[in-house]
C-alpha cells in the first residue's frame, strides 16, 4: 500500500497528514483503510496522547475520489469508508483538525467528529451531495441541524453552500481562524500540547461523556445515511453526475 497518510509521532503528539497532493487529497478505498488503521492503532498506543489530522498547508481533502467511487463503490456498511467512520466516532483520544484549502464532502463531515477544528482563511468547506445525486453521510443530517439550526444546515446540505474559513468560524464549524496553513498547523500543535498537559485519563473520560449522550442515535443515523448513500450511488442520476466529473 502506498504511503497515503504520512504519520509523525513526536512526544506523544501524532500528526496524520493526507498525502495525495496530485488528487487534492481525495480519499479512495486504500486511503480510508490506511487512515482507519492508523487511528485504531493510535487509540490503543500508550505513546499517543493527542492526534492531529491535516492535509497540509494547501488542501485538506477534495472529498471522495469520484473515480474510485465509480470503480469500487461501497457495497455495504463494512466497506472501508464506513469502517473509518466507526473508528473515528469511537476514538477515545482527542482529535484535532487543521484545515487549509478545500474540505469537500467527507472532508467537511469528518470535521463534525473532531474535538477541535482549526481553519485557515483559505479553507473552503462544501458538501455537494445533492448535486451529485447523493445524500448526506457521516451523521451530518443529525449533527449539522443541532450545531447550526435547520436553516443553516439546509443551506449546506440542500443548497450546496460554500463556506470560507471566516464563515466556518462564524457559523460554529470551526473553533479558531488563522491567516495561513502554516499558522493553522502550528496553532493545532500548541492546542494539542495544551491538552497533553492535562490529566490524560480525566481528559478521555470527559471526551467519552461528551460523545456518549448521543452515541446510539448517531450510530443509527450513520447507518441509515450509509444505506441510502449506497443505494443512491447506483441511481442513474448519481452515475451520470459522477461520470461527468471524472477525468480519465
């Protein structure tokens, strides 16, 4: 398997960097598998305190690799993308996202499961599920209305609204705004170190309490969305929209 995720462990801080720059860090099945394996291993590794996930200074992720979705579509809830979702939702250790450039589709819905989200002014968040003939995923149809209210969630999920970094902060999808990607990542490291200075068992118990209140409801939502997403992928509308965007 290619090194699709660069992983760097330094004094208890694990940084995972998406590494498909030629594809704007679009996520294919192999990338989902590698990211899921790294997160699962990190959660059980006593050397890891905090995890940062980033795409680097230029682009977080262009979302799903559309060609891979056409050639190797997820066929059930055990497919790599849904396995990744389960692992992210079950993480006990703090997960921080440092986002610059495009964060499209799952590049945005992934952020809803991070404990802190830092963005640069270049960040561009969008969830173009409906224009692609698809439907929301990763619990976004549940989490976004709770976080933003129905009207703003609908602007994102129904109207394909694009948010820049400043708007993401204003809307509550991010915690901090930074001028560029380097500053954003540096700030994420500083925040991670702040979390590392705290009693780790108390930190993880507190995270679990924050997540557990709605865990069953979220699990059910992710499954419901996932089954509908798989169904939508095989419709003529979705197939036509995806093929129109895929370049050989």
